[in-house]
């Protein structure tokens, strides 16, 4: 692509039961939260960064 994107990385969060969802990490508490409704994901086991070239 000929231009640079300014979209920041998001997270794909994995739950203990095998589900994956987009979300964010609360730096103060260390808890993961769902992007869809902001609720805490209590059974999260990890996350990876997700880089996109568009926002929604």
C-alpha cells in the first residue's frame, strides 16, 4: 500500500472455553474487557495484538 495507516492495535482475547473476541486490556487492573459491550472477560487466558488497516 502506498500510505501509512494510523489505526492502533487491538486485541483478540482468548477465553478458557476456546472462544475468541475483540477487546482491550485495563492497564490498572490487568483485566480484559470485551469490545462489544465493555464487560470484563473473567475467564480470559491470553491475548494477541490485532492490527487492521481500517476502523469501524
